[in-house]
C-alpha cells in the first residue's frame, strides 16, 4: 500500500508540474506579445516597462519560466494587474466561498440523486419513473447559467424571497455572527440549488443502474424471504452497497463540480474561484488566470488520487499486490 | 458485430422519435432561417417597438434594440448547430486517431498517448476553454477549434478500449495473415467496427458543445455581434428579467430543447447501435 501511495503521489505531483508548464506555454507562446494584449497605444513607455516587470516578462523565456515555476511552488503567483495585490491573496479569499458552494451543492445533489434512484428503481416503468427521467433529462440539458437566471427572475425579482446575488447583504458587517451565518445561507440557496439540480440526474441514473443490479441478487431475495421489511431491505441491504462506488465518484466529480461552480458563480456573483477567473479573463489579468487554472487542475489531480486511494480502502480486493487499479471502473454520471 | 438494421426501428421507442422530431426542427430552423424568420434578425425597431412584449406582431416580443426575438431565435440556431457539429466532428477526428493509434500501435506509443489524454483530462474543460479563449480574440472559428481541442480525450479512451477488443477478433488475424499492411487493417477492418461507438459518442457530445458555446457567448467571449447567438441573446436579457422576461427566457428554452433532442438521439442510437449497451451518462 505504502509504495503504491508514494508512486501515486509522485505521479500526481509530476502531473501538476506538467499542467503548470502547459498553462505557462499557452499564455506565453500564443501568437503576439502578452504585453500587447494588455496595453493600447496610449500606454506610456514607463507604464509598459512596469507592466512588463509585473508580468515577469524580462529575460529569456526559459528564465521567465523558471522564475514563474519557482514562485508557483512557493505559493507565489505574482501580482494581479487589475487589483494591484498578490494573486495568492485573491485566490485565498475565493477558495472558501467555492468550497462552501460546491460542498453544499454536492450534499444536496446526493440527497436528490438517492431519492430519485430509490423512486425509479422501486417503481420501474411506472409513471413516477418516467416522470423523473423526463424532469432529470430536462434539468440535465438546460444551460446552467440560464437556469440560474430563471431562478433569479422567479424567486428574487418576482417573488422577492431570496437575494439575487452576492454572498452577503450590504448590512452584513453590522450583524451578529449568527445572523451573518444565516445571511450567507440565505444567499447560498439559489446558487446551491442551481448547481445541484443540474447535476443530480447523472448520479441518479448511475445509482439506479447499481440498485437494479443489486436488487436482482440472491442475498436480496434471501433478505426478503427472511421477512425483513422492504424498506430495510432497500436501505440497509441494497442502498449501502450501491453507494460504495460513489466514494470514487466524489473524487472524480471535482472537475465537474468546479466547472459547474464557475458557471453558477458568474450568474450569482458568488465571490469564488470561478468568478475570479472570469473577471480576470475579462480584464486580461494573466497572473490570475494562470493561477486559477493551475490550482483547479491541481484540485482535479488530487481529487482523482483521492478517489483511487478511497477505492482501495473501500474495496479490499484491490489491496492485494499485482492486481493494479480496477479495469473499466465506471465514472458514472458526469 | 451484430448491429440491428435501422429499418426495424422499434415503433414504441418514443425517445428516439421525439429526438428525431426535435433535431430535425432545429436543423430546419438553421438551414431555412432566412425563409422562416419573420424579417431581418438585426433590423432595429422604431422607438415604440423597443422591448415590446410578445404580441401578434412580434410573437416572442422584441429586445431592447427593437429586434424581433423570434427572428433572432431562428437565426441563432445556425451558430449553435454549426459550433455543436463542427467542434464535435473535430473532437471525434482527433479522438479516433489518438484512440486507434494507442490501441493498435506499440506499447510505448499507447502509454505516451494515454498519458497525454490523462493530462488534458485533468483540467476541468471550461477552464481549459477559457484559458485558450483568453489568449486570442473571440471568433466563431476560435470557439470551434477550442471546443474541438478540448473535447477529444474521452473519445480517445472509448475508441482505444473498443479498438483493443476488436483487435482480438479472428477476422483481424485473418486480414493480417492475408498480408494487409497495418494501415489497411486499421482503415478497412477496425474503423468500420468502431462506427457505432463513434456515432453514439458524437451525438451525445453535441449538446455539451452547444451549451459551452452558449455560455461563452453569454460571457461575451464567444460569437460576437452582429452574428446572432442564443447565449448572446440571454446576455442581453440578463439585466431586464422583470421588464423584459421574454428576452432571456426564449433563447434558453430553445437551447434546452435542442440539447434535449441531441441527448435523446444519442441515448436512442446507443440502444440501437452500441453492442455493449453501456448504461449511465456519457456526457462530458
């Protein structure tokens, strides 16, 4: 187990380094001087020189790369051109909101997925099954940013129940800690629901297939024959086993969660990594773009490493030597 | 490979039937836009016709510049379908070449190509797309290239897996025994066996490409005015959700219906074509 873990971690680190290199290469080797994408004719020579320094553009490409990579490894991504402060600070402020949004949305999506899978699996071919499949397909196919706008239109602008965006009310600084937490939750409802609703059907379909397989097993028949109540059979005997592969799905969901969060954050003005990234792209703030891209890539790599680790932990057969990672391991929904 | 003839199309397959209707309507709107659309999608209305609610004159209302929403909706289908199909075809081409090369080539090539695939897969796609878009100026061609470049990885994996299994068949050994070159074997005997996988995978990916394009256009990073795109239309309605709800609502419905059509079509084709009938979503 330990040598495997060491090798896996080494691979992950290597992958992150390559990722950082690719990001650097894309920004620097794209046609045209990055400086020219930032300045116009009216920018004076002194300002141009300043921006060149800020961007780390002096010296040869190799020197620039070395300097940048050394910074990245020390958590130093340079200065934001637009905000005139360290990129690391900007990113640090954005990580919390993104974690809050993705974690709560993941929990809600799991709840919805389990409920939907149980309903569909226990009533195959009945109206509830068809209906859920239809609703799920629709939610799955709807653009996330548009769904968010529709929620804002209905629940915020029309009904006035929930705030349209941001993470806190203007008067939040004057609230007590409890009221402030409630205020954040109030702002969280719509973005969380948008993210979870767009996602749950992929997982539900996966779970449903797993449940259908398990419910056809002999041990389920045996449990029923012993007179165990159906509800208990479903939850204790079937659902538990169906949920096991979801451990892996959690790690593998990272790219999807971050991508979805980006869309939702932009629509709701949620101050997370996605919003920071988009604002940096609008402003051509390259140090920030490079930082958020490398960090999300790193999060994805670590997520899949964690998935592998959890999978080995959950499935003892894989701990045997020479078996290697399971072939054809399904990634399930998105 | 036992592929049921499409002629035996199961009449109870409502999903596939719905899919065919929806995708045909979308295609017709795109191809016949100038004929079908009520007037010019870019014609600015008179002062009184700005932000007009849906009525018998403007069925879906007008936007803040007085342009007819229905006309723009019909013309917007062109960008969505063009980007959806071209980018997916590009991704399919890359993915098939990489997947077949990995499956048929020497072990070392296989490892290198799969490492490359894993590397590209470690970016959340939208971040990779945004990074590439941020270093150039937005255009229709760029969007198609970028979506193609970022969409081939899962295809390469699918094609590789299918190639590895086809490679074991007796008829491949026979073809080799007859003295066909590896390229001839790949082209004449492996590729035909891959078609069902490729067609299903392509159809299932069109919806995702359309959604990504609409998001980029919504952000102002995609297709630029005066080309009409559904994402751009939604952007226009973003600030007027109460006074002009129709501006943002209808393009979103058009997007959803189109994507539902392609997802249903992909699922339906998979039921008919895919020998393995794999369950679960294949979307990325």
